[in-house]
């Protein structure tokens, strides 16, 4: 019998199975992560790079110069990757568990609903734990993972490999129509029916008013899409973000530049919503001037001049479904988390 390094490390009982970098408790579907000193086993990971690192570095420097860090930069550098994985396994961050629990409950139903699906394409796949739940339910599909972050993309492909007939990654900017079209072309060349997944409240990062329509334009009539989102709950929503593990994640891009939390204050606030959308905004207020060298560019963070950061969007329930439907989809099936704070929508494209 092949040795399981995670079992040998004493972290998991025999009821748990090793999935590359991850392990999943078979009865509960809960994701377990190995100790930080353990490397993932070597697995060939084919990745098409549409967005090279030097372009990201230049974009990062320009973002700092403008005083606004977009969502993608919170998943890019190694400290951010580590902080995101830590956040996903933290009991303080409810959304990861909500998303996986909803998928676990719905996976068998989705496989019955879409029996022709032979490809799963994760859009903004992150570390891959949510897509992995679906891969186990469908009959050995091809997995195509897409993300801005090379580090997270590697983790997602390694996580998917044991359950997929093959894996392929695209390192890209999902805000680019050209990049999205390139992924869609690869999907069309790979099978008859693909399920595109936009999971982990990721739709808000892609612009929920525009992304569904952009995705619809590159899909075939046989393809399907899976969206999820967090329902707004006032101060309870804010408490779900303003905690130490998420603060570490939010601060990671600045920590990568050598800043410490004592160099200023990281703030989280609720912003009043409109049209059924609400925001948890975050920003960093420097306590002193700090000179930075980013990708060869000299920059300065000035005392008391806020560095704005991407916000996290939340929905009223009706607004979540409206944005999917206005984008050219018909919701075939939906589920809600036990606490009513997270929604899953399975959708098919409406005729063009």
C-alpha cells in the first residue's frame, strides 16, 4: 500500500484521503491542510501564462502609485498565498465553510442535472478546494483552472489532479475579454459541455453587474455556470471580516513590501449599499511616511493618506439572482446555507 505522507504525519485518521496538497475528511468533506513545512508531491502542472509576472509587478507598482490596491494583488505574492490558505482553514472565516458545505450538499444534484458535463472550468479558482468538491461528483471530468495567482493556481491543479482525467491552468486577468475568450476556446476544444464555476463570493470581485454577461457571450448553449454569493447581514457581515486572520490576509501585500502593522492602521468599514449591493471596504492609513521600491520604481506612502483597497461585495438575496438573470442566464437550481447567509445558483445560458 502506498504511504500517505499526511497520514504518516499524524494529522489525519484513516477516514481521510490525500488529495495532493489537501486532504478531505470523507464523511464531512472538510478540507485539511498539511503542515507548512511539507511540500506538495511533484505533479506535472501544465499552465498557460497569458499574464506574465513582470506585467503584474508593473501593475502592482502602478496601483500603489494611484493609491488603490485591486482585488488581484491580495492573492499574488507568496505571503498572500500563505495568508489566503490560512484564512480558508480558519474557523473565523465562515464563507469558505459555507461555500464548501453548500457544494457538498448540491454536488450530486448538479451531476444529475448536468449529466453531459465533461469539463469543469474554475474561474478565479483560488486554491481549488471548492472545485474539488464538484470534481468528485462528476464522472472524471477535465479540469481547467484559471487565476491571477501562480501560487494558488498550482495548488488548485494539484488538488484537482486525483479527481480529473487531466488538468490545465491559465494564469490570466479575468477582467480581460481576450483572456476570457482564450479560456473559452480551450473549453470548446476539450469537450461537449463545460461547467464554469464562479465560487467563494468571487463574482463580486469580477463586477457582478457585468461579468455574467461577459461569461454568457463566450459560452456554448450546452455549457452551464455555477455562481455563489454572500447575503448581506449588517454588522454581522462586518464581524466576519474584521478579525485577526483576515487582517493578516488583507495586510499581506503590504507585509511583502516590508511594512509592519505598527506602520499604520488597517480599517474595515461597512458602506451603505444601493441596488441590493453592499460593501465591506478596507483601507490602510500610514502612521508615518514610508519610502518603497516596487519593481524598480520609487514610491512613497504618505502619513495619514489612506491607501484604498478592494472591497468585498455582499448581496440582498433578490439582487444576487437578478444580476445572474440579467447577464443572460436562467437559474435552474439554487441552494441556501443553513444560516441563510450564502447562496448557490446553478444556471444555464438563455438563447442569444
